[in-house]
């Protein structure tokens, strides 16, 4: 077996946004057939190492044609460009890699990136089939989303982080499961690092169409077009892509149009435009890369969710779509960023990766009738505007042949505000909830400035050929400030001020190689999550004092034990995790701030198994089970966390058939179990009982060189059911009792120029 020398993998580097410049492929463990490009890829990977992303690695298999003559054996270990680039055998974390090929396969039976992650990543909660990832936790806690190292989370959490980039601009996704001390704030549950497309010397055109099969109609048609091109030489290379998409209406298994999601927003009747580009200069002093990305997704629908269904008891009536909506400004997500990155392999300090970025973000939500809520008092539509300027620096210093020091600094400044557009209540009532007459914008959350500083250092040491360890620390400091303002509903005059937080986080891990194909690992890592100050400010009571309020950050202790093995034809992994925190997140009940922030504990197990029966057949799957509880001081007992935090049992199983190298068939079963723990414990919001369901997805792909064809059917058997999010009733009423999509067809064509 050929592997990368441990010291070589540590001493090399490449900028994170450039990780896509290498020919990345994931292991057969996720349904990707072994590639004949293994050795070419390996020669490139020898030059890759840490950047501003996350630790990741995936095995790459030998040429499938050679399997008939000799046992299937792993050629090498893929080293990804991360903040901790190292061999797979050195990883003390559970990591999932989704490469471009696997993502293309999954997108044939999914509407969004969130759905792709839900079907491929152990520990990830099921997607909502809407605009939000509000309920899509990772190991029961919030996740940090990065695009080329740029944080996508905002200080006022609006839960659209997985909607901020078009799939056309993604090379691969790396998911670190479990809390991370290396990345600081927001990574309590894990990190989803999205690496943008590499610069290929080619031009590719992609066209696609989508339609509901439970009801074939013009309203249910969707269209998509992509164009990418790239080129260059040894000194400079470039890549650009543009994508446009129209998503039509979604229909349930009965053929009824699915009502718009009234709380977080949905994807029906949405047009999106994505523009992205990257230019790299390969200089004697290192590689300089300038990249930019712009996504604008805007909804324009004539439908609303019928409020009449709320006359029935919650959960007893299905949300119903009604036509006639008159609303000028509808759901919208706009995300733009520019990133300047520099990588130098040889400096007096070691390998240096640095980046400077600017991000401009806008999100608008569905209008909400909050006239009966004292802290709101209006018929309103919220929107968020955010601007962030930041930089990241990572340095890898080899102290000797067995010791490496990774250290760096992260800086950011975010300015954000969340006004509301108010609407005429009389016009709304007289129209049955369809007509929205704009009566002007009002202040809701005041302009807020937040500054973050993080510094980290990690020492890695090889005790022997089979045992390695790592230990590190991170210092996190944040300061937020705002001016005097008056609350929207109650008209409370709130004095401005500032609040700061700081803490040290620690991590340590050990990896022991049982054999050349099996490892055991153990890991301790502390996560850190800043409080959502904006959530409190917009409903602040009279006499609110920012220094007296419970604005302490959440600090989690994460423990993980794992095993992984790779025997060529068979790959498997098992991870046991446990996390605890002395404080839970800010709790809002009946649209009022609840001061009680109980301590929490979450524990669970993740498992994967993949096996090649022969050259044509592969099967495998994954399993996730977890439970979470918070401590009730009054009752002196632990009570279940709600369904938005803790998903039911999740099982995925697939079988793939390759008649030959150009043709692939995939059938995948998706099972979501039942959960009534929160219902029995009567924990309030998100405590409804969740019933189990199973769906099937089918996809096929045929490659004819320049020409490529694909077909996918999500929910192949047209099952009529409610996904977890629809069963939990986000707004507490039947208007949120939204069914899942019925059978949905996708057809695609690709041409390489």
C-alpha cells in the first residue's frame, strides 16, 4: 500500500479556496466508484496541506479495472487542504467528505444542499424542504458553515446558512462532526466547510428540468442552466461559472399544491442567479487567489397559506395553499463575498495561509401577523442586512521530524440590523390574509456591531509509528455594541451599551493504528457559541440592562470515541459521542424571553458501512441515533430536548449498479424514525410527537464523453407523508402543518466543449 509520508503531509500547504484545484474524490464509502485517476491525484495531493477550513480525509481506491486480477486494495490516503491537513490515519475526529461526483448524484433527488447533507452525513438532522436549516442540527447543536473559510453565520441567527451558495460553484463539502475548538464561535455541533469550484481548463454547459409526478402541471415545472469555463498556464489560471434556476411549485403525494411555509420561507416559485469567479497567480513568493461569489434567490409566488385551517386543532388539518397573494417583497436570500487569499510554502515561520474577505448579506422573510403579541404588536415582515469584514491566518511550523505546531489568528467585524416592514391590518383581514399594503419600515432589532478575535495554537506529536497525539487551545473574544432605541411592540426605551465575552477553549486527541487498515481514536474538544443578542434586544423589557441580562455564551465539552477500517472492498466506521454544557441557548416562549437556560447533555452513535460485492455492485448505508436532555431545576430531573434540536433515528441505505464504466444506477432508502420523548416531557415549543416514514430515491447517470445524461426521482413511490419539520408545526398552527413533496422528476444534460 502506498501512502503519503507523515512529515510530507504536514509540511506542505495550499490555500483553502484552492483545495478544489486538486482532483478531489471521495471514497467508495459514499457511493463513488473507484477511479483510475488515483496515482495522478496522489502526485497532486503530495503538494496539498492546511488552510482555513477543516480537517478532512477520504480514501481513494485503485483502478476498478485492476480488481478482476488482484484483491481490491487502497492505493493511498487523500489529504485535504485544511487547517489540520494530515493523513486519514492521523485524524482524531469523525469527518465526512462529499465530492463533486457524489453531490451531482444526490442533487438528482434533492432540491437543496441541506437535503444532500441530510442524506449523506451521519449526525445531521433531516432537512425541512424549505429555505431554513433551523431544525438541521449536527449532533443536536448548531453548526458553523464556511465557504472557502468565510463564516456564513450571522450574529442574529436567521438559519439560512446552507442556502448561501449555488451548487454549481461547489467542488466538494467537508463536514467535521462534533464541536471544534479550532474554529471558535458557532462550531458547537460541527463545521460544514464548502470549497468552491477549481479552475478547470474546459468549458461545460448543463441544462436541467424538474417536475412533480404526483401532478404534472406547468406550475410544477422547474428549469436550470449552468455554464462554466476555465483556462490558464503555469503562471495564472482562472475559472468562472454562472447558473440560473427557476424552482416551480411543489406538490404532495396526493397531487395538491404544498402551501408556502409561513414561518421561515420556502422554495416554491423562486428564481435564483449565481455568478462566481476565481483567478490564481502562481508567484515565486507563493500563490495569490482572488475569488468572488454572488447569489440572489428571490421568490415571486401568487400563493399564501390559508389561515382558515387554523380553526382545527393543531395537527388535525393540512396546510392549504390559496391563490391571490398580493405582496411586493417576498422571501429573498442575497449573499455576496470577495476573498483574497495567499499561500506560501516556504517562509521562515513555515507554511503560511492568509486571507482577507468581505461579505454582504440580505435575507427577507414571510410576513407574520403578530398583532396579538405584545412585544411585536404589528403585521410585520422581518429582514436582515449584514456586512462583514474579516481575515484569517494559519501558520504551520515544523519543530522537528516528529513535532508540528499549528497556530493562527482570526479577526472579523460584522455590522447588522433587522428592521421590519409593516402592513395594513384592515386590508389583510378583509382579503383573508392575501393583500399586504406596505405602511413603512420600523426599527425592530437596532443596528449592532460585533467584533471577534480568535487566536489558536495546536501541537502535534508522533509518539511512535502507531500512536500520535495532538493538544491545543484557542482564545476567543467578542464585543457587541448598539445605540439607544425603542422597541417595536411595547415602545420600551432601551439604553444602548456594549457587552463582551471571552474564554479559552481546549482540545486533545489520540489516534492509535491497530493495523495498516484500522484505527482507534479518542478526542476531547470544546465548542463555543455566542448568544444571539439581537434576539433579546428586539423584545427587551423596560429597564433592560445589557450587562444584567443572561448573555453568557454557550461552552460545550465534546467527547468522542471512534473506530474506522478500510479493507478495499469494505469500509466501515463507528463513532460514539457525548457533549455537555452548563447553559442552553436563549429560550423564547410565547414570544417572550425566558431567563432559564438549563444545562444540557447530548449523546449518540453514528455508524457507516460500505461494501463492493464485485465490479458492478456496491451497497452500504449509515445510521444516526442520538438523545438530548436539559436539566429542569424545579422538577430536579432531566427532560428531553425538543424535536428541532434532537432528530429521531436516521437510517440511509443504498445499492448501486454499474453495468459498465459509463453507466450508474442508484437506489437509496431514507428512514426517519419516531420520537415522542419531548411530547411525553411536555417541554413546549417543538415537543410534538413525530411519526416515522420511509422514502425511496432513484437516480441514473450515463456518460458518453462529451455528452452526459442524468435522471432522478425523489420519493419514487410517491409516498404522502409529513417530514419531521412539518410534523413539529413551526408556528404552532396548522398553517405550518406542511406535507413533504410527492414523487419529483429531474432530467439533466451536460456537454463538455
